C-alpha cells in the first residue's frame, strides 16, 4: 500500500499539467472576437425657441412630441397695439407721398418759369450781344473791348459794387462821428435852418409863379409870402456862412463830401452792374433760379420724408412679423413651457425643439482601441425600437482627450479605465430615429 501512494500523486500532477497546457494552447489558437462595438443614445441639435419681443401670448399651436416643419407657426403674441401703429405709419406715408407729389409739381412749375425767364433774357440780349465790339474805350486800356467775356465783366462789376458799398458804409460812419462832436453843433443847426429856408423859398416861388395871371389879391398874398421866405433864406444863409468858418464846420464839409463821392461811386457801380445783368445774369433769371433752387430743396426734403415714412412703416411691419414665431427647421417639439394668456419677455425660452435632420450619437471606446477609429469611418447602428434594421453612421469627431467613462454607458469594470468619445452622424432618410433612443454602434 505504501508503494502505490507516490504513483497516484505523480499521475495527478501529470493530469493537471496536461489540462493547464491544453487550456493555454486553446487560448493561443482560438479565434479572438475583434469586433468593436459601443453603445450610446441618439441625440439631435436642440433649438431653444424664444420671442424677440415682449407681449401676451394669444395662441400656442404645438404640444410636446409634435412634429413640425420649417415655417410652421408655433405661437403668436398679441398684435393689437402694433397694428394700430401700423395704420398710423401707413397714413403718415400717404401724407408724405402727397406732399412729395405737390413739391414735384411746384418744382416743375419753377423749372418752367426759369426756362421762360432765361429764354426772354437771351432774346433781349441778342441785339446787344456784339455791341461792345465797336465801343470806344479809355486810352488807359491796352486790351480791346471784347477781351473779357460777359461773365468776367459781371463778376468784376459785382466785386466793385461790394467794395464801393463797404466804402459808403465807412463814409456814413465817419459823418456820424463828426456830427456827434460838440464842435459841430452850431454848424449843424445852421445847416438845418438853411435847408428849411431853401425848401420854403422853393415852395413860395412856385406859388408866386402860379398867381402871375390871377387876381391881384392872390398875387399880393403870394408876393408877401415869397418876400418873407427870401428874408428867411438870406438870414439862414448868413448864419451858415458865419458857422462855416469853424473847425467843426470844416470837418462836416469834408465828411459830407466824402459821403457824397462814396454814394455816387456806389450808385455808378450798381448802374454798371445792371447794364451787365443781361441774359443768364439778368435779375429775372437770377430770381427764377433762386425759386427753382428752393423748389428743388423742398422736393428733396419731401423725398426724404417719404423715405422716413416708409422706414417707419417697415419697422412696424417687422415688429408685427416677429409677434408670430415659426419653426426654424424641421423637427420635433421636446418641451413646452408656455400657455395662452401669459406675458413673456424677449429671449425667454418657451419651447425646445430637436432638429431631426441633424441626428448624432456619441459613444465611448476603450483607450486600447483608439487607433482603430478614423474620421469619416463608417459604422452600422441598431436601435431596440426597430430590431433587425440597421442605420448608417459616419465618424464625425474623435475626442482628442482621454476621459473616464460616463457612469451611464459601461459597466463598473469599464468605468475604471479611460476612454475616448466618438461622435457619429446618423443617416435616417425614413425619419424613424428619434432623440433619446438607446442604440448600439458596430464599427467596421
């Protein structure tokens, strides 16, 4: 019995070794499952629907889960006040257009008046257009009379008028200063007395001449009046002659002479300018041009007023259009947080919708399989809702940073390792896929 125990132990050890070796060999030669699969949830781009304006909600046309197409009305805000503003803006536009039409008619009339005035002035100028060719000129002029054209002569004449006007104003100021001097008081009084006496004498002389062939009594009365005015004139002239020798009188005489020369020069310059104001430069044409310019300015302002009224109306209409909120794309309503009668503010999220044309899924793969995925790689996806049916997927984005697996995706053991997120776009021409569906992705 003692000789059999070692043999049994040896046999047992051999069997254990054979079993272990066979298991090892099996693991070496058995096929390894290399398919890469991952799970995730179908996602869609979410759009928060919010009004651009504040107001009271009067109608909500969708509920959670409703499918909508781009342009479908989702909800409306009260537009009572904006509609009234629109009516007011429309009336303002009509008023502006009427004013513009009136201004255009006035402009046309002003243009016609200008054309008539110009035509008449040019016709009047025609007879004397070449008259200056034969005119004589001062010996001091070297150039012929026709050397300067009509416009140049008129411009020079206008400048001379302005210069002479300034000189006249200076002469008037100088006389005023001289008169205000106390030394001229006696002379000024003598001047006043003399001009009154001369005026009375001229009147009496005219009356006397009228009574030359009438009743003697009238003649005598007129003669007496005439004699009295002669005496007054002699007295006033003597007083003037006595005062004219004073220093103040000399200053007044000089100032009056300067003023008279300045006045005459200004008048002569104006006479010369009026002679040259023919044709396009005639006063009637100039006045017509001013009226035309004013009419053009009024017409331009009227056009601007129309544009402003149109802009005001367009603004109100734009505000009204924003009170009706429509779906920006095809999709499904996920959440609804509004009811009719509520007053909402701009930017407040009232609805959330998912855009079904842009479905994606994000899955996570182990770090040691990261190299098997590339951008644009295709994959197949299945969902529990449609067993036996596959959907095409394409790798859209590969995370460039490793992370711990989200706790809701893999097992406890898997969560102890790091993974990479893979985002894929989904092709769903049939429209069967919906956000939130759990799905499995099989990478090829």
